[in-house]
C-alpha cells in the first residue's frame, strides 16, 4: 500500500472544508417532481451514509428556485368564499403508491366520500345538441343509490356495446399492472437514463407509440365507446381526444373508475409538494418568485445557477371579486433581490424539475464533450429538448345558482331559465366536436349567502369549475348559467400535447453528468404520480453518479462534486497540492485516485 504525503507549507491560501460537508444540489421548480426528487435523494443519502459510517447527519443541501409565489407547481388552489378549490391537479388514484405515502408522512387527510358540496355524483355527456349519455339519477331524482347505478350500467352496455366496457376495463387493468412494476424496480435501486428505457423495461412501448383510438380498437372496443365515453374522460383530464397516446388514454380511463378509486386530499393536493419541499429543503434555501436565467457547467465540473426576481407574469394568483385570502401554512419568506441584481449559486449537480419549454428563456451551457473517460459520462439524445407543444387549458371558476336548462335543451314553455328548476347533472362532460365550447363543467363547492337587501333571505350559490381550450367569453358564461354572479379564469400550460412519439422525440432524464431532467417523462404521461416516479428516478441517477463515487482525481479536476459519504469524498476544487492529512492512493482503471481517510476533522486545500 502506497501513501501520499502533501505539505501544508505549499499552500498560499486555505479553504477549510469540514468532513461533514454536504453535497449541494440545485433544483429548478417547486412541483411534485421536485418534491419527490429531494425527498428520495435525501433518503438515499442518509441510507448511504448510515451504511458507511453509522451516521445519519445531513448529507445533502438543496437550493430550490421557483418562479411562483407559492410551492406546488400545477397543483394549485384558490379560495372562493372560504372554500378551497383546486385549479390544477385535484385528485389522486388509489394505485398512486408514492403520493399516498407522501400524504401519510405529512399527516394529511383524505376527504370522505360525498364530502364535495353541491356535487350529487351525476354526470352527463354533451355533444353540443343533446346529452348522449346521462345518469338516471339526474333525470329521475327519486332513483338513487344502487338502483340508479344499475340502470346506468345497463344503459352504458346498450349504448356502447355489451362487450366494450368490459374489454376497455380489461385493457386498463393490464396496463396499470404493467406500470406498477416501476415501484419494484425502483425499490431495487434501478434507474433509467431515458423514459424510453423505462418504458421498455415495463413492456409499455406499444402503449406510447400508438394512439388511444388505435389501442382500444385493437382491444375490441367499439367506436361508440371511444368517441363518447373515452373522449369525454380524456377531454376532462388532458383537454385532448383519443388521438393522444394509448398509455395516457388508459391512465385517464383508470382515473374514471375503470379500476381503483379516486382520492382527494382534504387540505388540498398542493400541500403534498409544498410539505415535502418545506420539510426536506428548509425555508432558508427556498427561493420563490425567482427566475433562473442560466445554468452553466464550470471547468471543474460543478454548476453555476444564476437567478433574478421573477416577473409577475409567472404567477398564477388568486383573483376575482370574491377570492378569499389564502388559508395555507405560514408563507415562506421571500429572498428578494434589488432591481437588476442577480444571485449566483454554485452547486455540484442540478435537477431541472420544471418543463424547459415553460422556463422563460433559461440558458443552459454544458462543457464541450471531452475524449476518454469523461466522454463516457455523456448521454445520447437531444442535449436540451425544447420542442414539445403544450396544451393550454383555461380553468374558469363561475359563481351562479346553477346551469341554465335552456342552453342544454331543457327549456320551453313553463320552464323558466331564471328558476333553474329543471334538473341537470352536477358534472357535464363533452365529446370532441366544434359545437362544444367547453371540455367539462363541474360543481366544486356550494355556499349560502344572506341577501343584502332583505334580512333572513338566504340564497344558495354554487361554484363551478369549467375547463376549455379557449377562454370563455362572458356572453357564453351568461348563457350557460342561471343567476350568474361573477367568474375569473386561469390559463394553464397544463400538459404537453400527448400524441404518440418516437424514442428520438423523447428527452432524456440524464442530460449530462450532474444535470438531470425530471420533467422528461411528461412527454409520455402527465399526472402527479408519474411525476413523483420521475422525481425518484432522477434522484437514483444522481445517487449513482455522486453517492457511489467517493474518489478525487489526483491529476486535477473532480469526478463528482463534493462528497463525504463514508470512506472518502470528492473536493469542490482540483487537488493540486497541500493536504494536512495522509491519503492513500488507489489505482483504479489505470488512474490514481486519492482517497481521503475517514476523519471527523477539517481538511485544508490550496485555492
């Protein structure tokens, strides 16, 4: 065994680096992908350190940047007359293993069935002229419970074909079963550099390379079922028809009751990513209302993040006359910069956990590929993909007494639209047709308000959530609703256009060593659970590159940022002389690596 001795007297300047120094990670984005990534990476780091030294002190430091005023990403809620209403991601599925575990770890609660005010569970599917499907309980209020469900099932079988719902359900269950293998693979420590490799391992390549229409047709599902029921569901979930890829179509149907059940967090789904990030990152290292202008790789392999105050246009805020003050946990203190000022943070690795297409011109610079060993760290595929088209969804919140029967063909002599007495479904979905100006309308809340003119005269108001591809003009809103009071709208770049894609069109999870793209999976599927899976995947990739690498290249330069995990760690700058400790030289693959001894003391390094 050979030992290397370096003299302290060679130092012209010193940097004391305690051996407990943590790996520093920059995270761009504050949604569920970011929350999952920091949660799992922190856990992996603790496990790694514990296995090496029995110590579980902090091993990773995160610096998180988000353009918005609040954490949560597209899981965002607003307050209307004291009721929390979710404008973005609003439900979980019973098969969502990670989200359910997050809810439990944060001590959040689920809403009880039927707790949604004003929603009686009835649905109708509108084609612009008539309801092509409608719950029996909507037409016949006296028919409730199991009897209504029985007649709904019989009508569905008659309209869509006796075998169509069964065949669709079988295909949905088969696909969900394939997808659920990801949990076993990730539990074993497997990570994937591209979504393509992930889906190949899950035997799901056919599902993402074909359209929903094609996949359901191959499964023997009738065109009527696809054009009415399946399209109505995919328009609610993705604002798109069955032309989207088959995997997204089947996941959408799973969320419509084809398998499992839907869950809703009582405190709001936004609390899930918000709670995880607060707990893992720490408020002092969360930078809200901060736009990242550039991410640049330095010569030593580390990364530089430059940020500035975000323009107000980046924020989706609570607006509208009756919007209430947000009743969320204590706000995170803002770290505001002076006008024109920028902040530079240097980190060992960066996780991009927001869509690059929506990142307001963020510049990313990667060092030119080198020959030899360092070239092996590069990944194939487009270096910085920015070409995915995005589906804009306009979410309107409308306060009114109810839907207007006249608009839905239920008016006539003796049926006043002002009374709203003719019964309509609580939720109205729609088929793919130019005659339908909305994707869906649903009741999300109900409240009683005293009349300002007459004491003890109370009026019941409902809050409706309307999804549409184009903004709703007020003239249309007045036709749709009875006793319309007011409305406000939030435009979302809600999800990519999820048409079938080829492998070359899908961005990688690993862009370069030290640069990871959690949002890559959204080229194939967009929902909270799949983003949580993507977050864990990039955490695994980063752990493979950094936590399992504990050498410093003795010939200059680093091979993995700063680490102190167990027996050795990388230094943040090239080692060119001047250590006050002994180090042993380990010959690995023909190159010498200096392994720092496991000591709980400071190390002095030449600057």
